C-alpha cells in the first residue's frame, strides 16, 4: 500500500493514475498516524518550497520513522527538494534533511548565454548509477521537467540533467529516492522509474 501525501502543493490526480496503471494500491492519509501501515510513501509537489511547511512535526516524525524502518520514500519535484536540508527559495523553512545540501535557483545566464527559467519541457537523463530506480532507463532517455530550483549534485545523485548547468535529476540513498522531473508525465520512462520504486519500497 502506497501513501500519497497531500499537503496542497499540486494536483495528485496524474500521480495516482500513473501508480494505478502499474497496479499499485494507493491511499491519501488524512493524519500522520495513517502512515504506520504504508509499504512506501510518495511526496509529490509543485510550487514554492514554503508549501512544505504544511508537513508539520507530526508528519515529519512519522515519515522519519517510516524511513528508519527501512521502507521506501519517493519525492517528486518539490517533494525531492524537500528531502534535502533546505532551499534558497525559502531559507526560513527546513527540509527533511535526509540528504545533504541546499537547493538553489537555476542561473538565468550560463557562459554568457541567457537560459530560460523556469525550466519547462523534455530533457535527457545522464545516468551515472544503474543500480538504482533508473535501472532499465536508456542513456539519454527524455523526461518532463517544470521547475526553477534544483538540488545539488552529490554522492547521492544517480542521474544528472543539463539546463545551462548540470543538476541532480534523480537521487537515491538506500530506499530514499527523489526525481526532479514528473515521472507521471514522462511516458514509459517515467513508468519504469515508478515501477522500480515500487520494487524498492517492498
């Protein structure tokens, strides 16, 4: 059973449909205690980092306990950024802190060339680790992005994308994973990644 966290930072419908297409059972918990029985947790999201403040201490502690129990956690877009220590977008808001580093805004100029921000559209994945949730994803596979802020490239990065500069597109540490793009809008590549996560979360 997959718990899909609704903290009012984006439409959950397309995420639900993608997991349903893979035969996954989902529920949207109404309180933090509901996470106790979940096999895995998905934290989606779009918009401003400050929206993550809706995930109060009670929710944070329940998610941390879930991770400590060795179960899967996936952050999508803003949800991935929340896995880090924080973001320049809302310096007053702490992230979950499971991954080291601060998220930052993509620069609008790179090597003297103007870069369109926000970054919206299809971009290729440069996969660096195949033993991860990107297993089976072909080099250069295209996925769909829409964002202005990104996570830094660290030892937990398993795939990079270039938009003016390189940034972390997929991260994973053990059973905690995140994707900066929207797998639910990325066709078969996105479904492959979600399918890998389902196996990871067991």
